[in-house]
């Protein structure tokens, strides 16, 4: 449901729910990777765990 969405968008959807964010960030080209997107979401009890990684801005 949240896969591929920008982290800000997901946080606005989940504003009244419990959630945690885990970030995966590589070292290569980290200055170009500026857009946080959800790549996995998992229900953990009464909370949602979001796995986020950064992508380049492809404008």
C-alpha cells in the first residue's frame, strides 16, 4: 500500500497511527540520493514498520 511513496506522504497518511522508520542508505553517490521512498512496510503488533531508502531526484 505504501510502496514507492515518498516518506512525507506516508507520514501524513499514518499521522494518527504508531509507526517506526528504518533507513537503508548506501555510501555510493549519497549526495545525489535525496528522495526518501518506502520500499517495505510490515505490521508489527499495533505498529507499522517502514523500511526507507533514498533515490535520486529524476526531474
